């Protein structure tokens, strides 16, 4: 309703379909996750106006995965909010090769109109921009704690006071939920351990990792 109201108030002759997915995006995309997301888009495509924009909040499941699910792929994009969305202002607007410039402009306008600050991501890439930077920080933080160099509490304090981060990586994990970030780290740690033990991981998937 807010999206359609914005469209009408702006004189834009089409509405915006915003899909804010319950968490389905992971670095390791499982087939059933993609199937569920595709099913949603197919159903919406059948009932929505042909010029409706479908913008997904997923930071790992890029919109180009679903080009075959809609009649007009130029209306597909990612609009990635940050958790907690009510408090954080940033939104990543991600343009795939299939995404029309008009679509990017409209999503950017919508983000600004709803009190957010958008940044443009010019191509699809795993994790987009901010999550990729954060991934590097977290990986080094986990390594330092694993090696006994520093405690999680002191590492967080170092990031907060030394780098002016609002919170350190471990506090951030507590806030956002380890389930949102744990799969990639767990898989990476498993691979590292396997390399040391010379174990083949061909049959291991994230569903095997608790």
C-alpha cells in the first residue's frame, strides 16, 4: 500500500511490488530455497500488472536467478535493507544486467521517500557491497579469537573504540542472528580442517552442518 501510494503521489503510472523475503538468501543456496522463491515470483507475476517491479530483500539470491519467472525481467532487482531495518538507513539497490535503468531509478526514489539512504550496486555479486566487507572483518575476527590472540569481548571493544564501529563483529552477530551468517563461516572452517586432514568434501553441504 505504501509503495502504491508513493507511485500515485509521484504521478508514476505503475505500482511497485516489494517482496521482502523471509530469510532465504545464503551464500550456499539450497535448491528448495530457490524453488520457493521462484514459486512466489511466478504466482505474483500471474496476478500483478505487467509493469510491476519485483524487488527482493535477499543479499545473496540475486534477481537474475528468476528472470524466467516473470514476463518482464527488466523489472527485477534487489533492494537490500540492513538489520534492524527500522533503525539502519542504508539500502543497497542492485542492478543486474537484465534490470532497466528506470527500475533502478524508481527503487532509489522509493528508498529516499521512505527515509532510507540508497547506494547503487552496478552489478550482481555475491553479498553485494557491505556484506562482503563485513565478511572479511568477521573472518579475521573469528581467526584472532580461535588463535587465542584476543577475547571476543576485547575484539569487539577494539573495533568499537579503535575503528569507531557502532558495535564489534561478535555483538553484531548476536544482534542479527548467527543463523544468518553461520553457514558460510562454518563451511569455510570445515574446508580448512579438511584440507589439513586431507579429507575430500565432495558430499558435504550446508545442510550437514549444525
